[in-house]
């Protein structure tokens, strides 16, 4: 069952979503007027369905195994500050690292402690946590049961409102190098079952945003997205800051 949404995110969930959009999207410039722009002109990375190596987030549960010292084996949770606590060494940063990067970091940390600091890190299965916002019945953060697509996530979040722009649903995802990617998908066709359409299978910490109908200008739509997110979400385009 999805978790009941809350108007305020926990510190852990907010940090995790913040990591999705942590890469700067532009340099701050003086506020000025900007013409309406389509979504494709956003300074996001090009959308790709390739799945980059998984990077750890606060809340991830990890099994840490030491080949030469099994008595040190431990299951840990990545804390809100991104670190994990292990025996005999200082807290180690885990967030935003792949499992292989964390293994290398832990091996270095245990060089002065173990003769053969062989470390294996594995991630336990985690719920598919996504943020569904905008013009839906119950916007919030949801733990989805198994694999799910954007349309089903919106249904879990209370469905579309009568004022929803179902043809311009926005998906924001963290891509390679931590850069955010964005695409729009027409779920009006999917909801009517009129023709096959990409429903966008979701990944952990994806953001699904449903804008209101009648917002033609780029700045109005992006301001609506920014105001709905539980994190600071600013970017610059030309001379304008949103």
C-alpha cells in the first residue's frame, strides 16, 4: 500500500529528492523578462531510458560484509546526513556513491585496521518511492508497490482533477552524472485507451507532475512545478530566473 502523503516531507525524504535535482541548472543572473518557451528548451540533460549505476540515498539499507573479518559484518541504514556507521572507523559517506565506490572507500578506511580489507556492499530491496505533484487529488510522496508507471502513480495519488492538463504530464528523473532529465508525456490518450502510448515506467525518486490546463507560458508552468516541490527548485534561462 502506498504511504499516506504528507504536506511536509520528512528530512530524509526531502534530502533524497534533493539529491535528484542537486546539480546546478544555470548561473544566477538578474531577473528579467523571458518569452514563453517549450519544455524541450529547459537546460536538462537529454532524456535516456538507459539506467545508470544506482547511487545510494538516505534511507537505503545496506549489507556490509568483510571477507577477512566476518565478525564485522553489519546491516546499516544510510542516515539523513548520507553517512553510515561501522565498527572501528569513523562514519563514512555513502550517499551519492555507487556500491563499488563505497566498497573502495571502506577498503581505504580499514587499511590500518584489517590486513585484507575486502569489503562487499549490497543494497536491500527498497520501495519505489516517487513524488506525485501538481493537479492531482492527493499530491505527496508515495511508496509504490513494485513496478509502476506514471499513469498508475497518478491514480494512486488520487487521479487527475477536472482542470488537469493530461496531455503535458512532466516526468523529472536523475540521469547520468546526477543531472536531472525531463520529458513530457500525453496521458490523455492512455487514459482513454485510444492508442498505445509510453506510460513511462518509473524509477526510484522520480517526480511526476501534472500541470493545470490553460497555462501556456513557460514561466507559469515552471513556477507551478517549483511551488509544488518539497525542495528548492530554481533555474536560470537566459536573463530570467524562475
